[in-house]
C-alpha cells in the first residue's frame, strides 16, 4: 500500500526557500578557487613577497590579486598570471606556477631572473591550455629546451642575455607557435627554418646570428612580420621571400647582406614596410619595388644606377630613404603627393631639382638632398611645401639666391643650405619662419648685412652665417635671441663693436676673422654656459675682462688681436690661445687645484695631474669625434621604426633618433623624445654639469618626470664617418639589471649629441648628501647601507665569468657619480662613460683615463688604463668619505694619502672617523673601524694587492 505524499503549500514555499538559500550558498562556495589552486597561490605569495598579494585578508581571494586573472564568471581557476616588474631575482617559484593546471598565460617580464629551473619546463609541459609565455627583460642566459611546450602560441624571450646556438633551445618543438620574439639576446647560429609553419611573427633582431637567410624561409607561408635586423647575416635576399603572400613587414637592417634588391618583393601585395638599410647591397634599385609599399629604407648601402622613374610616384608611399648610396642621375620628375619624408642625401645625384615635381607635395615634412652634386637654382616652388619641417640642401652646387618664397614655410624648424654657391642677400621673408630652430647658411657667397628682422626668430637655437661676405655690424639687439645656444659669424666682413650677446649661448660663439674693434665687452665674459669662445683675428683692443663667470668654458681663442694687460686666470680645463697679442704681459701657468706639499710624494701627485690633464684633453677630443660621427650619421639615417603617429608630428628625426631600451610599458608610454630634446635645449634646466655630462630633470607630457643626462659636445671641428658601436654599447647597457646600477631607459641621438634617460628624477648625489653642510648628518646605518649598495653595483658591473659579458669599468668613479634613490639606496652612475669614450675598447694608451682627482689610483699615471683594481681604489676613497665625512681632496691633500699616513696607529684611527657619527654608539665605532680596514685594503698602492670587488663586498657584509 502506498501512502500518498502530500506536500502542504506552505511547506513547498519553505523548501523552495531552503533550496534558494542552498543554491546561493553554493554559488558562493563554487565561485572560489579550488583548494589546491588556492594553496598554490598562497605558496606563490610567500615566494614572491609582492605587497599586494600579502595584504591581510587577501588570501581569501587570490583572484583579486594584482596580476592574477581567473576564469569568468565563476573565478573557479587561475588562467593568467603576471608578475612583471617586481624586481624578482629568485626564480624558484617558476615550477610552482605550473601546479595551476588551468594556466594559459604567464608573464614574468621585467625582472632580474637569471635561471629557468628544469622543473619549470617539465611541470609546465603538462598544462594543456598554456599559450602565452613572456620571459622578456630578465637576465636569462640559458634555458632548458622549450621542446615540450607544444601548446605555446606566443613566446617572448627578448631582452635577455641568452647565448649559444639558437637550434639548441628546441623551438622547433613548439608546433602551435604563432609569434616568436628572441630579439636583443646574444644567440648564435643561423636563422631558424625548422620552426612550425604556422608562424606569423619572427623577431630575432639584435643577436649574433650568422650565415645566410635560408631559402627555406619561404615555407613560412603565414608570416606577416620578419625582423632579422642587427645580426651578422651575409649573402643575398633569397628569391623565395617573394612567395610570402601575407608578409607586411620585412626588416633586414644592419647586417652584412649583399647582392641586389630582388624585384620579386614587388609581388607581395601586402608588403607595406621594407627596410634593408645598413647592409652591402649593390646594383640598381628595381623598378616597381614601391608598388605596394608605404615605407622603404635602403639607406647606407652601395646601390648605384639612377633612381627608377616610378620609384617616388607610387600612391601609397609615405617615406623613402635612399641616402648614403652611390646613386647617380637626376631626381625623378614625378613624386607622389602622399610622401611625408624623402631622403636622398649623400649620393651622386646631378642636374637641377625638377621644380614641377615639388609643386603640390602638401604632406612633405622632411626633405633632404644634401651632399649630392645638384646644381641650378633652388626652385621657388619649394615655397609651396607648406608642411615642411626640415629642408636640407647643404653641400651641393646650388647657385642663385635664397628664394623669397621660403617665407611661406612657416612650419620650418631646420633650414640647412650651407656649402653651396648661393649669392645675394639673406631675404627679408626669412622673418616669417617663426618656428625656425636651426638656420645654417654658412659657406656660401651671401652678401649684404645681417637683416635685423632675423631677431624676430625667437625660437632659433643655432645660427650659422659663417664663411660668407656679410658686411656691416651685428644687429644691436642680437641679445634678444634668447634661445640661441650657438652663434657662428666667423669669416665674414663684419665690423663695429661686439654687442651684448644672447644670454644662453653654450656651444660656441665664433666671431673670428672679421673686423670687430673696441674692447671685449664684460658682458661676454658673463656667459656662464658658454663652452667655446673664438674672437681671434679681429682688431679688438683693451684689457681682457675678469673670467670669473665663464664657468663652462673649455676653449678661449683670442689670438691675433690688439689686446693688452694681464691674462686672467682660468681653471685647468680651459685651452687658452692668446698668441699674436703683443700687449699681453704674461701668461700664467694653468692653475692646479692641488698645491705643492712638503712631502716627497708631491712629485708623483703632479705627474698624475699632468698626465690626467693631457688625457682629459684627448678624451674630450675622442668624445667629440664620436658625437660628430653620430650627428653625421643620423643626418642621413631613417629611424628604422617608422611610427605612424610620429609621421604627422613636428618631431625632427634628423635631429632626433630615439630608442627605448626598457621594455617596461609604463616608461615606454611616458618617455617622449621630443620633449626630452626640447627640455635640454634650455640650459637653465640643467641641475648640474660635469666635464662630460649635463644633468636635467624633465617632466614628460604624461606628468611623470625623468632624469636626463646630456653628453656635452665640445669642439666641432671633426667630421668622420659612421659609428654603430655606440648604439650597440648603449643597447647592451640597457639590458643590465641591478638595483644599484643606474641603467638608461632610453637614448636619443640628435645633432647636438646624445641624451640618456633614466628613472628616479629626484636623486641627489652622494657628494651633496655627505658634503653639503646644509644637509643633516647621515647616520652610520645609512652610510653602511650606501657602502654595501655601491659595492654590489660595482661587483655587478665588473661581472663574473658566468655573466657572459665583458666587465664594465668606471673611468670616473667618485661620490659625485653615486646617485641616491634614498638615504640607503645608492645607484652607481655614469656607467656609459667607458663605452662612450672608448667604443673600440682598444687597449691603447688612449683608453679613457679620465678620473676625478682624489679618486685616481696612483698607477694610472703610468698605465693610462682603467682597470678593475683601479675601480676598487676609487671605491676605497668613497668608503673613506663615508667613514671620515671628509672630501676626497681637501686643503690640497688627497684623502687617501691622509688616511694612509694617519692610520698606522690604532688610537689615531678613532680620530680619522667622522666623530659626528662614530660618537653616537660604540657598536657604530667598532663597525666603522672594521670598514676602515676594508677601505685601506682598497687603496693599497699596489693594484695587485687590492681585493677584488666581490671580496670587498663580502668583507663589508660580514662587518
Ligand atoms: C571574481 O574575482 C574578481 C576579482 O576579485 C571579482 O571582482 C569578481 O566579483 C569575482 N567573481 C565572482 C563570481 O565571485
Ligand atoms: C631541420 O630539420 C631537418 C630534418 O629534421 C634537419 O636535417 C636539418 O639539419 C634541420 N636544420 C636546422 C637548421 O636545424
Ligand atoms: C596628407 O595627409 C592627410 C592627413 O594625414 C591625409 O588625410 C591625406 O590623404 C594626405 N594627402 C595625400 C595626398 O596623401
Ligand atoms: C609664397 O610666397 C610668394 C612670395 O613670397 C607668394 O607670391 C606666393 O603666393 C606664396 N605662395 C603660397 C602658396 O603661399
């Protein structure tokens, strides 16, 4: 017998409620990570010590942690993990990550990881959905084979220090791969062709790949991007490349490729960008090559023949760079109105400019034809190029006048017409070029006077009218040109008195070989930023004003005038030429900052000083050479990354070649090269200056600030060919990672030199913190932490065998080169100097021995070479500064010598220490005394007896 089950309506409601509550509960319970994933995440949080992951209570929901992405909508499993930019150096967490069996994407970029544990690959191979792996910008020098990652679609290991043969990394096992980025490593071997055929992007730029580009590359039918730039590839471009029917960008820049440019590339209808600059290509440029292209860069090759008639006329063309080849013949008659940049400089082009072709190029922004054999008049039609920012027609045979129609070019920022045969007067319409920054019309045959209207060009920074037939006086109000930093008026027929000059003059003021008379105005000697002043070969008379305010001066040329009286004193860095002035009484010897002392060591000191002075002069010369090499080179080189956003802006890439070294996306979006160059154009923005660098703090449009160093240009007499080395060195330095090393985030090369951009805009130097009497006394704990930090930074730079790179030495290590992020965190700065002033790393005596007196080890006087032991000496002096609170040189005495002579007896040692610090505790005193013995070991007279930096670090940490 069955009993009917009767459910009372109220009970039904009740059960429904129960069910609802249960369901809601379940919703909560099931919307969390499974216990094992949660445990894994908590384990990871302990390993990683990321603040956000360790907030109290946050262990409840790892899905809410920064960088963690869970499956939607239930949050039931972790699918993506990003721990980018946390300064992680211990990679033992990596195998643990792979316990998250649902993981699809892992990003550990931008850390200091150096090892990929075996367990990582074996554990992660099992993850069925693992598709994205980003290991970029770390210190990985090798890795286990990637063969097992069969599901991986995107692999990025760029910006590491991977070495060895590319084949050994097992990339061919990655059968689902779509994008492989190995750029900026040190991989060897040949271009990989055994990868999966589904590959869409292959980026291996900046490695040491050798051999030819294999024919087999034509089998990657899906490829859209190939970047093989900056390797050592040889041979020709394989014709099979023409079969890649989806290819959009082909970048082969800066290899040793040769042969001709294959016509087959014109078959690829998708191809928009082709860069083959800086190779050894020969032959003629095939016609039709630009049929589908927007960007073509063939600069710096050996191409000959004439420019095909259709090359510039294609309708999609945006930028064409053919500069620095051996092209002959005429400029084509038909030029596409879509063109934004056209560079034809440094070829052998002849004939006159086809005027009609330039009548309607409304978008043309950069036009360079310099250093060819062009003749005839400059066409008046150039006045129609209303978008023009830069016009460079220098070093040709142009004759006739500067067309008055140039006044229409109101966007023009750079006008370079130097070294032609132009005649007539400077047209008055030049006044209308209100955006002009650089005006160079030197070495022509221009006559008449300097038009006073020129003074309305308020933005002008460089004015060069040198080597013409200009007469009359300098306009009285020239001092109103308040942005001018370079003024070249030499070799004209100018006369009268020298008026008040622009206040911000910096690079050079050259009035030589004219007919100026009267006294040197005192105001001229108050130009605090001026580096070179040349007044030679005039008729100046009277006494030389006091030199006190010319604090940046490096060269003063007053020869062949009628000056009289005493020669003022200058510091030792100034080269003074006063010959041919019979009225000048005596010339004082260069002043030397260390007085003769009574001790027998004084002779050695003097030897060191004079040797160093000589070398400083040499170094200044070398620096100049490099800067000029660069400026020359970048006049003609196209920026390889053609950034569409940049095309329309007012950036002047001839003047600016910027490169981001950091892969940190925040810095990459913040850093604005134009802004950097603009900011340093104003010398009043400089925080301070040294022999080689000026330092700035620059606010970017995004609101964040950066610390910028400008390599000072010195003299501009040298002109040399190319220097790729410096760029390579800077890129290598950009890959360094250490909390105590100041690594550039980006660099900018422009015609005035080189800028390096850094994080931490508000740093002070250790020198300022220690020796500026308005600062508070720094306690021992901070000083100790600073000492250890510096030692860590230097040991890292010196490297080890396993670091796989050459040691980075510091030619000028002093407390002014140590920047402080905080009172405990030092950064070793100026690491570029060694590379910058000695790019060939030659061992010759020209190697950069440019130190700061007080920090220079005694042996440099004889060896003239920077060494690791020499760096240890300089570190020893910095440690002494920290211990004694004294400057490296005071009252004419070197600190190191003073300490050596006072430390022979124990009781004297106590008195050497900075009493303001040591008296605070006996523990501090004991530690300081032990640190003093470390410092004494570092400043040992014999380089061989000094400990290695690694040992110094150990000695310090054991205190
Ligand atoms: C999943 O986690 C995220 C992040 O903490 C949170 O915003 C979201 O509400 C969660 N979703 C569920 C269904 O719990
Ligand atoms: C590519 O694979 C083939 C067959 O497996 C092999 O013979 C060849 O050596 C490989 N080439 C490279 C460059 O690894
Ligand atoms: C010139 O540039 C503008 C803005 O980028 C564009 O719209 C126009 O099509 C360009 N003109 C030609 C002829 O390509
Ligand atoms: C350019 O300038 C000339 C003379 O200065 C003038 O006649 C001409 O109309 C101007 N052309 C344009 C396009 O503005």
